């Protein structure tokens, strides 16, 4: 079957018009897809930022938790050391206090206590308790005065030697 030139031209123009409509439809679909992709990327970025900040926050909480547990364990070791000392000495039993709020611990008016607990590799705890009598403020002043005199005397001797020569 043979077609005439005008029939071929009208058929080709119809094909071109159909192709133009397909191209316009594909372009519209591409614009919609591009807009949706842009929105999806923004949502993904927000979700990633939230996740990273949550991970940072969790890491901070883990660090705080370790510090708090270490402080708690140190406090328990110190209390156990004091309790062992009280059980060996002839002192009245320890009083119970409300913890941790309103804690007003007054071990003694006459002595200073310094507790140092060391956790050893074996799992045992070595307690070192230093009990020293409290010094009166005047005694502290005398000690400091002696230290100042010693310092002055060293430098004073140097200057005296130079003058005498």
C-alpha cells in the first residue's frame, strides 16, 4: 500500500504532536519527582541530624552514668571503711542519715577524718583512714608563722653573709 505525500506529512505531524505531548507529560512528571526528591532529601537530612544529636546525647549520658557510678562506689567504699573502723574501735554505732538531701554529717568535733579507698586488681578494697586531731585556728597561725620564719631566715642568712664579706 502506497501513501501519498500529504498523507505521510499529516501522519508524521500527528506523530510529532503525540511525541510532544509525551515529552511534556514526562517533563511534568520529572518536575514532580524532582520536588518530591528534594523534600525527601530535606527530611532525610533532618532525620540524620536528629539521630546524630541523639547519639551524642546518649554518649554524654553514658559518660555521666559512669562518673556517677564511680562516685557512688567510692562513697560506699569510704563508708564501709569508716564502719569497719567503728566496729574495731570502742565507739558508739554510726547514726543513720537521710541521703542524699539534708545530709549533715558531723563525725567529730575534735578530729578530722580522711578516708582513701583503693580498689585492687583482686577485687578487694584497701582502706586507708587518716585520723588527725583538729588544730585550733591559733595553732594553724603558729605553724604558718614558723614556715614564714624559716623562709625569711634562709634568705636573711644569704644577705647577712654578703654584707659581712
